[in-house]
C-alpha cells in the first residue's frame, strides 16, 4: 500500500515522478519489458524484450547518473511480419513499436501519396527518446548546481506529461500524440550526433505534415542535453529556482541560451517561465502556474513556438490546464486535462485535445490506472480548393490505456497494461492498433 500511495501522491503533488525521466534520488533501478501488439485487423506480433538499467550515485559534492537500454527486438518488413531480431541499444518504445517501422523515408504518416495501407504507420516519431543518458552534476555550494549531460532534464512548472522514461510502465504519449515535432532527446527531431546550431529547436507542424497535427511542445525543460547552471532553493516557506543552459548545438557564431525561473512564495502557488533559444528568432516561450494544495491542484500553462521569427506563418501557440484531485472520502485520484493549439498561419484552424487519468489502490499491493485521450488535429482551409482534398479535415486520435500494478515485494513491482489507439488521418485514412505487455521493475 505504501508504494502505491507514494505513486498516487506523486501524481497529486507535482509531476516529478511521472515526468522526471531521471532518478530523483540515489539508487539503482532495473526495468525489464516484454510485449506484443498488432493492427486491429492483423495478427499479433511479438515485439521482443528490452532491459533498462538506471543508476544514480551521490558522492560528496558530485552526482553521477546514467541509463542504458539493451534490446532484443523484432524488425518488420512492409507487411508487418517478423523479419529478424536485433540485439543492441534502442531508442524505440512500446508506442512506436506497435506500428512497425517506415519502409521508406520518402513517405510520412498520413501522406496522401503513400499507399493507403502503408504498413499501418501512424505518427511514431514523437515517441523517440534516447537509448542512454549520462549526467555529471557538481554541487559546489548548497542549492547550487553545475551540470553537463545528455539528459539533465531540469524543468520548471507544469506541462502535459509525455509519459515516463523509455521502458517504464506508463511510457506512452499522454497528450494524445498528434504531432511529429516532439523529440525528447535534445529538443529537436534530428540525430543528436549530427546536431548543428539551432537544430535543438522545434519546428511548427503544418496540417498534412503528419497524419494528425496540432500539439506544440512546451519548453518547460530548460536544460536537457546541455551544460547547465542553476540555483535551487527549497524550504518550507519558499521554493525558488533560476537557471540557464547552453544547449547541444551551440556555437559562438550563432549563440543560443535557455533560461528558466520558478518561484513558490506560498505553499499553494507556484509560478514559472522559460525561454528556449534566447537570442534566436525562433525562440520558444513557456509560462506555467500551479495553484492549490493537498487534495486539489490546478495546473495552467501557455506556450509559444518560433516566437520572434520574421516569417509570416511559422509561429504556433498552445495553452492548457489540468486538475489533480482526490475524490472525497476515497483514495481515487483523477486528473482531467485539456489543451488548445493555435497557428499564426490564418489558413490553419485550431487543434485541441482532452484526456483524463484515473488511479486508485485496489488493496495494499495492487493499484489500477486508466488513461484516455481524444485529440482533434488542425485543418488547412486551402484543401477545399481541390477536388482530391476537399473532404480532408484535421484528423483525430483516440487512445485508451488501462494498467494494473502489483507490488511483489518492497523492491519489485510488476505492471501489466493494454493500449488501444485509433487514428483517423487528415485524409480519412483510418488506423487502429493495440499493444500489451508486462514490466518488471526492481530497485536495488
């Protein structure tokens, strides 16, 4: 019961556990995953086995942490059949694996030029994450940190959650997954080994660039793959954080800096803001607030991408809200969310999503979690000018994911989940997929 209630409390009192993606305290942790899945009209496919090891060590004034994923996974040909199994590091995850892989880079999900049954591929690139991370953090004085790493993950303020680390039991897109621009490796949908200046920035998706488009990332993580410095004060009466980071891809000819600040003057209010890519015309801005305490907490956030660009149609704006509360006289936690996205280009209409998460403890060892979301993509009104595209719309995504968690011991937890996703692309192409699997997490 204690472990399950700890998880529920983490959901209620901030998203540190649910979205941290790096260990919050010194420990060693191993998560093993095995899973299956298929399109609704296809045969079940074995996705394989992956083991993820994470470790954090605090020694004196230093913190060293790292993670590595080793995978034994199935590859797929264009028909979705198992081709062979590959051993090695992996940056895929259960959400992306259930759709298979692209057979050709010339097509994107929802592309009207691709075959209508094109491998049931549907928007998996927004789930790509690192196959490893390594961070080194120095604490020269109390509350002061200097860090360099591939996944510092320093963040301020609330934002829609993207799911936990790569293979953990809730590793799925919370927001509904209706954009392809989000890549949590460093902030840009590129190979990190070949990043250049500015490539860490997000691009604004337009209708038609993916099967369902709308979500813009929230830049509340000011230090990801970066060199970062921060002051983080935390007391009973006041919480304050201010930091800056030089992102991967920085150079002296075209500098960019990320900035973040958060202040909680009282225990029921926290206000935060970040600027990703300061001194760059395509900087991304975020502002968020958390209001409430104990059994009721309200999260609010607003964000803008490509904020200072001179281009006429590359800016996008998003806002959203979520409520965490415990139903009175129960141990049931409920978190409904809603998000809206708007575009500078007047031809694009707005996109939106709504979702909710339900969690409760069944007994002292077993917990239940259910996530569901609906997302409606953006439409380009110029599609009506052509016969082939006059019936196109923004498309939509429906996602349901029940999960059962069992505390086998104080060190070992099992989680069994099922995931269903139905996507109707902007061009009317419909895709339905499911996946299911088992996680075993052991904390040393």
